[in-house]
C-alpha cells in the first residue's frame, strides 16, 4: 500500500530517529489554502503520479511531476452545505482505472469521479454517527465497506445505496478501520476502540463464488490458485476470530502486502500485534 | 284341630274364662303357635319367647315335639345332682298338676260351644241339599232357551241375505247415479270455482270410468268428464300462471293439477320458475336497499328484511315443493337443492355486501345481533334443504365476518396504541414549550397503560358478543374452538402485544439514529411499558382472555413465557437504545467542545468549562427522568464521602505515579508500562453493553459512552500546557459530580484518568496543575 511510499512531510511525525534510513523530503503538498489535511491517498494503479488529499471540506487531486519532486494541484472540488463540513477519510477505488474516489464526511459517504471532480454517488446517513473509514473490495467492483462510530461495519453496493448490503455489529465501540484482504476479499479486518480486532468471513458477499466455479482466470490473485470443484456447505458469514491482545483502543489495522494471511494491528499504547489467519481457515479457502 | 283348640283360648277373652289365670294365657298361646309353626316347618327359634340356641329337635326339650322321656330322664339323672333332681321333680309335679287343672278348665269353658257347632253343621247339611235341587232345575231351563234361539235364527237367515243384497244394489245405484251426475257436478264445481271438490270427484270416478269404458254409456260420461277435466286443468293452470296469488294458493293449484295427473316434471319446473320470480323480486328489493347511496336501514333491519322476505319465501317454497313433489325422488330434490343454492348464493352475496359496509363501524352488538338473526333464519331452510348447504354457507359467512371483525379490532388496538404514542409525544413536547419542569412520566406511563388496557378490554368485550350463549351460532365448532384460541387469543391479543413490541422496537431501528426522531423520554416510557407488560400485564390479559373465552381448543397457543420474553427483549432494546441516544447527545456535546477548541493556545484555566457543567446538568436531568420510571438499582458499596476520597487517590498517588515520569524525557517507556500494568488489572470496559432495568445501570451506560467519547476525542488533539490543565480541571469536575450516578465509581475515574493521561501524552509540555488548585477551581464553580 502507498503508506511505505509516502514521503515524510505530509503528516508523519518527525521523530524518525530510526537507524535504518533517514527519510528525505521529496515534495511538498501545499495545503496552506485549504486547512489541515485529513487523508492522503495514492492512485492505486497507473504510474503513481496522482495523489488525492482531503483537507477540511476540499478534495484535492495532485499531480506529481515526472521526478515526483513537485506537486501541482491538478483539480479540486469542495463540499458545500450547511455548517462546517470536514472530510474524515477517503479511499481510491482500485477499479475503473482509478477514476473513482470515495470520501467520508460526518455520516455521509460520497463517491467522486476524479476526471471531472464531480460527485457520482452519495450515501446520506451511511452510519448513525461519524464514518471513520472506508475500503473498496479489491476484487469486486462497486463493493465498498465502511465503518463508524455507531459500532457498525456496513457493506455497500455503490450502484444501489439505499440500503447496505450487509451490516455487522460486533464491536462495542467505534470502529476505526476496516480492511479487505487484498486477495481473498471474504476476509475483512476491523479494528475498534473497544481494543478488539475482529476478523470476519464475509463469504456471502465475496467475489469468490460458492464452491468455486471454473472462472479462475478473471480474478487478479497471483499466487493462490484455487482448485476447482471444492464442495462446500452453504456459505455462512461468521466471525473467524476476535483478537483481544490490545489493552487500549486499536487505531489501525492492515493486511500485509506480501503475505495475504498476515495482518497487523496497532493500538494506542503503542502495541503492534501481528497475527495470522487461522491455519484451518486458510486451508479451507485454498483447498 | 289345633287351631280350634287354640281358638277358645285366645278368642274367648277374659270374660269367658271364669278361673283361667291371666298370666298364663300368652304362654299357652305361644306354645300353640309353636306347634303350628313346627307343623309348617318354621323354625321355632324365630319366635321371641324361646331362649336362643335351643334345638327344636332336642329330645330333652320338654316342650319340643321330639321329646323323649327316657332320654330326658337319662340326661337329668346323669347331669344333675340329687338336690336339683328333687327340685325338678317337684317342679315337674307342680307343672303336671297345673296342666291337668288347665285342661279341665278348658273343657268346662268350651262345652257349650262344641254343642252349638255340631248344631250348625247339621243345619248346613240340610240347606245344601235344597240348593242342589234348584241348580238342576236351572240347567234344564237354560237348555230349553238355547234350543229356541237356534230355531229363530234359522228362520231369519233367509231374509237377512236378501236385505244384504238389496243394500248392495242400493250402493251400486248410488254410484251409478254419481257417475251419471258427474259431468253436471263437475261443471258446476268449475263454475263455482270449487276446484278442489271437482278434482276430488274426478279422482273418485276416474278408475271406474277407466274400467267400464267399453260400455257406451260410460264412455259418454267419460268423454264428458275428460272435456270438463281438461277445462278444469286449463283453468287451474291459468290461475297458477297468473302468479298473483300467494305461494300457498299456488301450491294448492299444483297439488290439484298433480291430482289431475298432469306431468309432474313439467309442473315442478314451472313451480320453481314461479318461485324464482317471486324470490328474485325479494332479492331485488334487498338490492335496492343496498343501493349506491349510504345504507339507509341499519344492518339489523336489513337482515330482518332479508330474513322475513327472502328466507321466509324460500322456506315456503321448499316445504311446499317437498310436499308436492315428494314422489319425484332424488332427481326432484336435486333440482330444488340447485335452485336453493343458486338463489341462496345471490342472497349471500347481497348480505356480504351489506356486511362489508358494516366493517368500518365500531358497533359490534348490532352486527352480532344481525348476524344472529341471519344465521337463525337460515337454519329453517338449512334443515329443509340439507343438500343445498345453506346453513353451512351462512355459518361460513358468519365466521368470515367474525374473522374480519377480529382483524378490525386488531387494527383498532394498533391505532389506539399509536394514538397513545402520539399523545405521549405531544405531552412530552408541550411542557417544554410551556417551560415547565419535566413532564410527569410516571403519570403518562400510567395513562398509556390504562388506556391500552381499557382498549383491550373493550375489544375483548366486543368480540365476546360473538360467543354469547344466546347467539345462535356460538355453539358452532368454529366459535367454540378456533375463534377463541386462534382468533381471539392468538390473532387479537397475542397479535396486538407482538405488534406493540414491534412498533416499540421500530423506534430503535429507525434511521434517525442521530436522536432527533424519537424523543428519548418516549423510548424510556415505552421500555418501562414493555417491562411492565413482561412482569404483569401480559399474564393478566391472557388470563382474562382465557377466562372470558373458555378456550377448549387443543391447538397450540403462544405461551405466556414466550410473549414475556419478547416484551422483555423489547424493553431491553428500548432501554439500550435510550442509553445510546442520551449517551450520544452528551458525547456530541463533549466532542464538539474538544474538537472546536484550539488547545495549543488556550489560557491558563480559571474555570471549569461551561460544557462540563452542562454535561453534569444533563446527566442530572436524565437521572431524574429515569428515576421517575425505574428503580434505583444496586451500586457498589462505597463510603459516603466518596468524592473526597477518590479525589485524593486520583490526584496524589495515581497522578504522581503516572505523570511524574513524563517530566523526564528518559522515561516514556515507563509511562506506557505503568499504564499497561494498570490496565492489566482493571477490567475491560464494554462501552455499549446492554443495560439492566434500573436507574444506576442506565446512567452508568450513558456516562460510559460519554466519557469514552471524550477520551477518544482528546486523543485526536494536541494540547498545550494550559490545555492539559484545562482537561485536568474538567475531568476533576466531572469526577466530582458523576460518581454518584454510576454503579461503580471506579469506572468513572478509570476513564477520567485515562482522559487526563491521554491528554498528557498528547502534550509536548506536560506540566500538570497542582491538585489543590484544581480542587479550588472546581469547588468554585
């Protein structure tokens, strides 16, 4: 994910006294005109020259020049409405050749077209309270997961935003993060300030068809080839595991970009926990 | 002779016996009786005077029949000592003497009687001899009389035969005369309109004429008669077709025509066609009553009209038909049944239309009475025409209407419940406008509960009319079983309670989670209402229902416990939702207060921030509100001076332990370590956990949510030194006031500690305020 690529200077605290590498400022996104930045997201595909940043009520599309040393504001849009609207998070859709971005402000989720910087969909009151995070299903177009302060995780089909496709209510406090597994999108990871990390198995809305039919070739997973003809009982969404190693609120969870069965979570007290998907489930998915 | 011997003893009485001792008479009599009884084989022991156990055959018994002097003597000699022997000897001598004198007395007494008896017997012998002679004479006289009588009847025999013959001739002649007069009589009858008479004459003559039609004179008569009969038949038909006359007359016409030998099949059809015409007229008048305009007559009148007009007519037709065409057999009955079915169907359609108009109205008693009449009326034709299934159809209609009524009442109850809720909303909204202090929630709750209960009772009473004893259909199996159990209990009562729970739950699921849609007080009130239902009202209502509708049906019904569980679940959800909503309100306040402030450049705290006071005020208000409806609940035992004590703990030991290391830049790890160790020993706080049904638990929930929000918000900000101090002051203030609301105050300071610690971590220059100063500021305001 773009996190590693992100140069210091945006938001990352400057206490980088680690011995390995010193970070070097490549370019500066000038946000003085737009207020504090809430989120920065790189274009998921392509040559990595486009960055979206969300600042207060503005959504800004930056074009990093060839050398990645200079950022030019390509286009921008801003929210209009009553009161002080502030973006809380945003996500770049991996589909549609990177022309779609979803953002969250307060309880609303909005979709943007980066070509015209115009709104394409809007989910009013997606959550009862603040929406904390979004993630696109990496394998299934139009599917979006969101989480928020109402302790819920919701899955949306952006073509029909009247109702969520699915709602999970397993956390007992705000859910700060939701992440799809990059290759097996039935695996959904959520982290919450109730200090729990929950790994859910959302088989019913995953891109992997029940019982694995013959269409292996159209999906993007490289190393995990699933054998065909696996017999399966009717799929059931379930919680695979609840990880309670953290003693304080969990503020970040993510999957490893190298090993699809590995994920990490970080809590307020500075504890970083790395977990593996249970072996039984792994084989169940693979075989 | 024993009787004769005894006779004088008993019958003579004291007057006749000159010297017989009075006392001995009964004993003697008994002895005589004993002998008689012995003779007839009766047991001597049965008589009273005998000593029990003595054997009548005992040869040693002096008074026994089988007395054997040798044996007796032997026995005496063997058994008794000398003295006793002497005694018994003297006794026996005395007795023998007494007996001798008795015998003598008897003979003297009865001597005269013996003589007179002998005289009487002699006289009787003479008399009998005379009587015998007279009897002989009587016998001979009787023989003579018999002889005479026989002779007389022989003489009269001849005449008698002739008279009989003459009488026969006379009758024949009269018959003939009748035949010859028949044409003229028939004509006359037809002219006079006495069709019945004419048909009767014709009937009588027909067979004879048929038999003798080979004789010319009879042939002529027959021809005449046929002509007249044809005319008669024609006239009858005429009358029949005119149809103006009532059903009985028509029936009469048909009867006569039948008697005239008209083809029954055709008549039967014609009869039904006429009846149809009449009944259709009735139906049309009924339909006119229905009309497009609003129904003028009430439903009772309508069914009365239908009952007397149509059903009465149908009854008449059916009974007349069955009487007339009984000979038609099953084919005829089938025809009638089809007829009745068709017309009945149309009638039912009309009635149903009318009843449908009645669905909206609330008056059950009128409807039930109308249905009762309707049903009662149809029982008569139902009995007549079992094949047409009218009664069944009527019952079906009644059942359908009853079902619809149940549905209607359920709707009514739901509407009433919603109405109550609207009232509550208004009541909740109104006092706020008037600026008064909190609305009387307990009062509102009581109002709602009693209003719903009275609605339920009213509905039950209204529905109960359907099963009243005097209503004709109440003993149908449907009304005895299914109606009571499935309809009333399940459909109406259980259905209502379920829908109530659902309505209440829908307030939890409403998208307006931001709190605006439903006033929190309403949630609280509903939750309490559901809880009350769970504890008492449901079982009360169901018991009431079961009592009123003696449910005999065996079909499974929802048990009370299931409903109670549902109600409890609803109450729990509502209360949890209430906590969420109220918690959210306070959280929003706290969040705004943290997010909108510039903590880096804030001034040294002089006061507690207003928002914290507001939080405390709101919490107090919620506490009061919840206290109106819910009990206090249990809190962990703490000393009364809790605030002071915890403050000292909070400010001195813990604060030192936590903040002190953060002054020295070398020990950031220690801070984390300490806080982690501390957390290891404290229990994990489940923020949005379900609540118990009591005030403390509710408030604990709300405060937990609020403080956790505060914590999370503080962690997202960066604080200057004074910012941290302000947080410290605020937290202490909250600490001072919030502990009293929660079950476990440890929870409050845990969270507040956490807030201050987080703020300290987010502060580049963490210099905490002196605890005493904090205390002063807080106490000041």
